[in-house]
C-alpha cells in the first residue's frame, strides 16, 4: 500500500489525463486542497464533448447541447459560472417529434432547467482550466510505474521525465483500457465492460432564420434524435445555425461512412421536418459519445496502484455526471492520502 507514504511537507504530484468536464472537475478539487496537478489533453483545447466549432463568422455547439443541475454541489459550481458570466439558462421552444414506441424520449418537462455555456458551450471548462496547469496536444499512450512513481509516454514527446505519485484517467473507457490493463486488471475489466456509443453531429449554417415552430426537438423517427437552433441559446450571435445529432443506433451503423453520405441522409431527414438546404454544413463524428446502458459507479480508484478512473461514462452520462465523477474521484484520492492522526 502506498497511501500515507508521503511526508506532510511533500505535496502530492498528480497527473490527470483528459481535460473534459470530469478531468477539470477532478483537477480543480485536488488543487484546491493543496495538491500539485498537471492535466494532459490530446486536443488543442479543453472541454472534451462540451465542444463548439467556430468557422469564420458562425459557430455551433456540436457536442453536449445543454446541461441540467440537480446535485447541490454542482448547483454551487453552476452559480459560480453564472456569476462569472460563462453559463446561462436556456429556455427553447421544445418539442417531441415522432412516435415513442421504438426509442422513447421523455415529454418536455416545463420544470426542467436547461443551462448552456456562454458565449459557447466550452466557456465553463475554459474558465476552470485558467487556474490549472494544462498541457494540450499531448496524447498519452502508455504508463509505467516504479519506486519513484508514475511516468507517462505521449505520442508527441515520448517518455516524460517528470514523475507523478498518482495518475487519474478522465477519458472514454476504450481510451482508458490500454493504459490501465497492464497495471490494474480490475480497472481494465470495468473499462472493458462499458459499451460506448457513437454519435454523428451535423452543423448547419443558413443565410436567414428558418420558420420552424421550435428551437429544439427530441426526434423519434428516422436517423435523427436531437435538433437545435444553436443561435437560440443566450450569448450567441444572430447568424442562423442548427445542430443535428443522429441516434446512437444509426451512428454506430454508419460509423465508418464518409461525411458526405452522412450529411446527405441527415439533411434529408431534416428536410422532412420542413427545413431547407443549408448554405454550409460541417460533420463531426463522436466515436465515444454515450454509454449504453448507463453506468453508475461514479468513479474507480486503486489505492494500491495510485491509479483511478472518472468520466461521464461512469456516472450516468451528461455534463453533471462528468463533473460529479471527477469530484468523487478527487475525494477518493484525498481520503487515501489523509494524514494519519
């Protein structure tokens, strides 16, 4: 066991791999409690699937579309984001389209509060990252542990010289699996048990507002499952933009299909709802978008190996689940290294 092995005057050195909501939440909580945290992210920026594509004079959220807030601790974080001006309430005209037999979607509940990042979905994550040490464009491919701690190997830099006392993985299960498999079979078994589902996203730009009678809709017919007028969200510009999300089943079936043919089918489905062809479109394939069925472990932690997992895939999905998963893993780490009385 390595817990409590560090001297009180030696702050814990922690590597968090993944700068999505779970990783940032975990890193923030640990840093607030005096631990030295470095976050490694393979992309050019933070936020993970709370993503926004920016193209010339228009933008579109193409990952998480909104988030809810029920947990008291998450409500506190949300209040801080609102005070900082990076999150606001979104109250779209919301509909459910199609029958509910094969893939039911809940009828819109008027009591549900939906929040978005402002001026784009990435804003809360970017705010969190400002106080953290984040190394972007760093794709961690392997880990090794010896008496001096954990060492990381990245695609861009090879083996890093810095050693870490703890490594926490805040990445989708299929990306975590090869990293934990050589070290902790139990964590590998958990990651392997997760069924990750894909999602195709199509971003559309129009010259003029569409006359559709809704700003967002759950769709229970054809390839679509969600559509939204992105510029109906607070803080956006006047440029008319829409987001189409395909269903998990359709996306998985068409996972390796080219973007042109994906766009053709999704635009045809949108046209059936009364939408004209867009001026411009962009497609994005989320290979690991959801977990089905949802898992409820919250997080996973091995005190013996100082290795842990967090992410929305472990905690029911969604933004709130990711934030709570990261926070819970941070709590496990602090409990393991609590000073002995």
